[in-house]
C-alpha cells in the first residue's frame, strides 16, 4: 500500500543511545500473552534451526519477504519494521542498502543486537508520539502480524507522503474455507492447526461484524497463540480511511508461482535458500522432508 499526497524527501536520522520501551495499562492481556510467548523463546543454533519440522516454511517465508523488499525498497530508504522479532530480516534490509532502520516489537526479549529498537505493541501504542522526531519513513513493513486500526494509524502517521507499506498476513478467505470444509471447529495437519471457539459452531460470519473473530493458532516449533480474522476487503477499506492506496495484493501461493516464473534472480534466491529444490511442483508426502517443501507445509503457507 502507498500513502497518498505528493512525495517529499526523507529526513536524515541519528540513532539514539538505547532501546526505548512503551508503557501500557492492564487491559492488554492477550497482547501480554503473545509478548511472553516470544520473549520466552530462546535463540536457536543453525543446527537446531535446520532440524525444525517447519524449516522449509521458514525458508519460503524468507523468500517471500526478500522478494517484497527487492520490489519496493530503494537505496537510502528509512525503514520502520513492525513486529521485527529478533531481527531476522535485518540482513534482507541491509542487502537493499537502506539508510536507516527502526524496529518495533512487543517482546522485549527479542532485543539482543545493535539496532534502533523500540519495545512496544505497534497495534495499541501511538508510535507517532514516540517517533515524532524520527520520521517520516520511506517504507513501513509488517510481516505475518497485522492488526487493523491502530496499525493503520501508525503506518499512515509515520510514512512519508508517497511512502510504501509492505506486509503479509493470513488469508482470511482460506481460513474460513478450511473451517467450513472441516467436520468440527478445528483443522490442520502435523505442522499446524487452527481451532475456533464454540460460538462459531454455525460457521457463519456476519459481514456487518467483521472484527473479533478469534481463533487459536498453533504452528509446530514456532507459535501457539490466539489470532483474529482480518478480512482483506475490510482491511483495504480501513486503509483508505487512513489515506493508504492499495498497490498490490496476492495470496502466498499465487505470489510464489508468479514470481518464481518472472526472473532467474528470484529462482536463484529460492534455490540458495533451499525452500524448494524440485522446481515449482509441490509433490512430497508429509513424511518426506529432505530437499523440498512438504505438502503439509505448502498447505500452511
């Protein structure tokens, strides 16, 4: 998405001496649960990471993020990265030759490397109050985690006019489709599962009440937290309220199939990352793991 109005030049920035932290009241229990979950996760060695049952999914997600950054980041850009975690995307931004980076993450335990970092829930805190001297930014990024109004408010307030927001989030249409195809209120495989509460036993969702549709999401070796459905048409309408214009949207499967075919650069990146070795055909069985993305993992992405 792109912020409206005429483009202006970015400012110049100087990093602060230490990590900032944002305070909250006691109402953010779910957010705190998520923060505690990620803060408690220890850093993995390379050997442990490669042994993960979802290693190919991680590599595929890294490929998607790398391609998005290649498409939209320009040399010297100032970047604001929501839900930056432990800095797994820093190398991607470095390769894009950006000029300045600020990362925001809810889990204070994520911060153990030298960069400008802020411990905050970017979907609750008003970040323009904490970053008013730093902006505007050329690019705002939010990968996998995106919550509606506050996130959009922060993005719009901190992007320069003409700046770009890039992000990834679960496809609500796919989740609801799989729920309706399931016998009960849960579905998944040996890599992930999603479970809805009994209040959604009819599997009907009113378009007039698109928010608050909660589900429990478990991803092997990674996540076990509540999440909320974000229908993309609703997200797009909200984004327009905050002067953000849709430039590009793709389901992950469509994105992979399209950009693997577009250039040899993207295919070579996929080969080097090791997410897919046998071209674009996803034909492995769930019990076969070496050298390819598993069918069960492909269904997850």
